[in-house]
C-alpha cells in the first residue's frame, strides 16, 4: 500500500457530529499549514492533514506541474489515486466518516481531481482558488455532494473563465456547487473563513 506513506497530522474530533476535514495545503505548505484554518471553519471536526509528496524546488505539492497552471496530468491522476488510498486507510485507522476536503490552491486542485476520479472518497469539498485539474476528466457521478468553490476576482493564477468551467464541470457531474467570486487575489481572506464556516454548518444541517 502506498497511501500510508503520506506524512500527516491527525487531530481527533471534539464533536462526533462534525464532519472530518481533509486539509490540503498549497504549494510550499505542509501538514501544519491548514490546521488553524480547519479549526476556524469547524471547531469540532477531526482534522486529517497530509503533506504533498511531490517536491518542486524543495516545496511540497500534491502533483507535478510543467509550468504555473500547466499540469502533468498523468501525475495528477496517479497522485489523486494515492491520496484516495491514503484517505481510505486513514478512515480505517482513525475510525472516520468520509471527510470533507478543505483545499487551498494546489490542495484545492488535487481535491477537485479526487472528486472527479474517485467520487466516493469525499463527502464534499471546500475548494479555495481551485482550477480545472484535468483537461479530459472521466464522467463522474457526484450524487448531490455539496461543494463550495471560492474564487478570487483578481487571482493572477486562476482566470475567471477557468473557475467558472470547474464549477460547471462539477455541477454537470451532479454536485450541488455554490460558487462565489470574492474581491480578492489568490491569497486567502477573512471572507473565505466566514463563508466556509457558514457553509459547512449548513451543509452539516442538511446531512443530519
Ligand atoms: C497548481 O499548480 O496547482 C496551481 O498553479 C496553484 C499553485 O500551486 O500555485
């Protein structure tokens, strides 16, 4: 099994009713980066936070890229499946329900790939500054999974047309997509935290 080789942090749930979060950092981040964000979004959730296994000039990532915004799609597929294996193993090891991904930038892109390639792995996702991860994704059935996509109006990395295309791709696959474009760039803002926290409490209530 390859999945368990992910270096990761795990923090158990404070409230068994809150969904576990799979935290996926951006380029150059690590397993510690999004723990604070995860707690702000859903304080009672278990947190599962792997470190990306690809290194770009020493910076951890979740898959290889050929240039900024140009992905090595064979690697995207391979790494998404590895991450899916890791989640399956971690669910067994820690006794977790299917997690909601919270991904930023490169982490949001691998979460989007995971949704399209292995639709059963995630219960839903918060995708912060995500792009279309695959030019020719398989036909996925996302069966009404809730997805929050937060994009930046002035994001120099993700063009508006690309995030709109991702929202359409996920909706076409059956997900309930809430796409908001914020007056920010690529970096996270307070609005991301507030909107994510509100969304997850409602997504929770719907699932209950
Ligand atoms: C990516 O490579 O996933 C995107 O360009 C975002 C980034 O990590 O800069």
